[in-house]
C-alpha cells in the first residue's frame, strides 16, 4: 500500500514539473506566433538557384 502513495506522489510531482515548464514557455514567448509557421510551408523559396543548361 505504501508504494501506491509513493507512485501518486511521483505522478503529482511530475505533473507539477510539466505545468511549470508550460508556464515558463508561455512566459518566454514560445507560442506567440501561431500563424506564420503554418503558412511558411505554402510560400515559395526566394533563393532557389535555377538549373543550368
């Protein structure tokens, strides 16, 4: 039964670590621009070298 308390404690601690990492990422601006990365794949590359004949 004591192992159950240990596992619950570990899972709560792990959840708090992930929650802290999420808030740290939000504070540092990791998710500020959600539109540009999805549109970047649709734009043509400007610096392509044309094939030589």
